[in-house]
C-alpha cells in the first residue's frame, strides 16, 4: 500500500481557553480519495481542517505527503492543501476576482506570467472564464463559491479541503457545484451537513463527534446505519 | 448605501475612463493644488477652473447631475468653516446685527474670503468626485501603490472597500431582526439607544471574528506578512497627451491668477 497523502495520528488539540476540540484523532487518506467528514456543529471539523495546513497545531502527528506543516515545509504544505472556507466572503478578500485567484500563486512565489496562466486555468476549471475583473460583492453566492474553489485550484493543490461547500446554495447552484466537484480529480476532504451531497460525492465517510473520530467506513454503509446516524445527531439521506 | 451607488459609473468607455489611473490621480491632485492656491480675488481663474472640470465631466459621459450630487455630500463640512468667515475677518463693515447685546459684524473681506473658500472647496470636490466615479477603487489603489503610498494604508483601504458591503448587509440583517421583534416606533430614546449600542457591539464582535477567519484564509494561501498583487497598469501615448494638455491648462490658470494679483 502506498503512503497516504493525508496522515493524522493521535491528534489532540485544545483552544487557548482550554476548550478541548480534538481528542486522539487518527485519519489516513490516500491520493485521489474523496472523503466526507460529518458530525454535528462544534464536532471539531473546522478545527481539524485548520491543522492540515498548519494554521493550528496540536499534539500528535500531522503529515501531508510525508511533510509536517511546520517551519520550512509550511509553505509547501500550504500549497499542497487548498482550504476552502465555508463563507466565500472570508475566502475572497481582494477587490477583484483576478487578485483573489492570483493571491495564492503570487504568495507562493510564481512569476507573473505563470500566475496569469494559472488564474486562467483555475477559472476555466470552475466555469468562470472571463470573470477576472468582477468584484466579489457584485456576484451571487454560487458564483462566489466557485471563485473560492478557483482560488485554491490556482495553487495546484493536491488536496482540496472544503468546509460546507453546499451551505446556503439554492438547488440549482448546489447541483452545479456538485457536478463541478465530481469532475475535479484532486483528493478531497469535505465537511458537510448535506447528506445527499456526501452520498453522491464521497465513497468514504468519517464521523466526528465531540472532537473524537467515532466511525470511518464506506459512505453507503455508515449512512444506512440509522442508529449510528441518530446517535451522532445526523440523519440518513 | 449599496454598491450600485458607489460602483455605478466606473465601467464607462469614455476617454476619461480609459486614462491611466496614475495620471487621473495626479491630475486631480494638481487641480486641487491649483484651486486651493488661487488667491481670493482671482475670480476669472476660478471660472476657468470650473470650465476645466466641467469639460472633464462632459468628456467622461457621466451625467453631470450625478457628479454634482456627489460633490454636494462634502459641502456641509466646507460650508461650516466658510460660514464663520464673514463674521471673524477684520475689515470694512457692511452689515451689523446686535442680538441680545452681542455684536455681529459682517465685513466685505470676510464675505470675499467665504466665497473663495466655498469655490475652492467645491471645485476640488467636483474633481475628486469625477475621479472616484470614473475609476474603480481598485485601479485607484494600484495608482497609489505606483506613487509609493505605504502598502499598509493601501491594504487597509482595500479591505475596507471589500468588506464595506458585507458589513452593510450584516447591519441590515440586524436591523431587520430588531424591526421584526418590535412593533411601532419602539420605546423611548434610552431604550433605542441601548438597542443601537447592542447592535454596534454585536457587529463589532462579528467583524472581529470574521477578521480572524480572513487571516486564516490568507495564511492558507501563502500570506507571510506582505501582500503582493499583479501589476497591470500600462501607460499609453494618450495618457501623455492628456497629461500635457491638463498641465498646460492648469499652468495658464496659475499664471492668470498670479497676474490678477499684481494689478
């Protein structure tokens, strides 16, 4: 078996106000896998995500393609892991789409010509070609979500980590987004309350509750287990 | 205030819209410098400055009424200062009023100065309003960057502009939520003040939390303390010509104003 691209071992983390957020989490994800992380609000999904690129660091081991997100490897890891935040207004902080999509590659040190190239490819991948000059506050939520995904595609990330990608979208925008996510070949970690999205997109699911990883298995199996779902405040689709 | 008000005209296709933002910024600053250094009695110079800025407005194809409206917003500030001038300047008295034993004297010099201050302020604001209406804020920030305005100031303005609308919407939602739970005009002034205070507090906390998420998003994409952006300003030949024409016009007005002073 090859080395997993995401490797989390015995990860425990408490916030500075001593609130325990993660307890002994173990997770291994192989390249190309699409894994859903489900669990009630406050289960620690977002906290776990922030560990994957070294924004937070707890006790235990986190490695991305064999690299721990500390010191010199931090930049490499942040390029490998593309974090897409739940609210695109947090992700898109620049005045125009071009600047936002260019932000990642520019700060990773790419030369301007390559940056422009990557921006064009990332926008094409999310179906938003020609939107460079638009301003985020003129766009719909669905469009902003797409641009948010483009901002990490432009970094050529191998792992996409998406926090609630379908939250707040109307059915059509949700369907479009699902179609887009299905076409992307990257390894994906998706936190969601949208069980149908989980069902359609991710063959594997892990359940996080109270900061502990309580189940890990094929989506079809876990989601059909009504008792398990009920126990962790979830419901079967 | 929605973005339709702020961002309505910047995507025009006139010559003024196509000029390099660096030129537009410098031209506006030069205009304001000339307007504010024109001596009070040089009325023909003020007239020519007005003609110049009106010509620029017409060339931009933005409805002049729109620019005039925008220019009026800042006038109260200049007006407050200008209004006190007729009473505080020494000189020949033209009119005296004695309410309740006070003596208020309006002097000719004071009136002249008041008119000049109002004219300078208004001309300057007109030029600035045209600049803001015909240039996207983003281009303006790029121009400032090229003219060596400190990077911290530019990022601050950039974030402010980006989140102005997000904050505005959040405030709107809070207001709606409050309105939904209070029928009629609500309680007395004290109650309304308390509610408003709570709203401002919660808006502040939400913004603070958002700033932490934005910072995490920036770190995730390689931010390490300095913001880089793609340079994309390109100086064209028409920028040189427009700059030359504007400078010549301003110089002529300066000469006229100084000449008037000698007489």
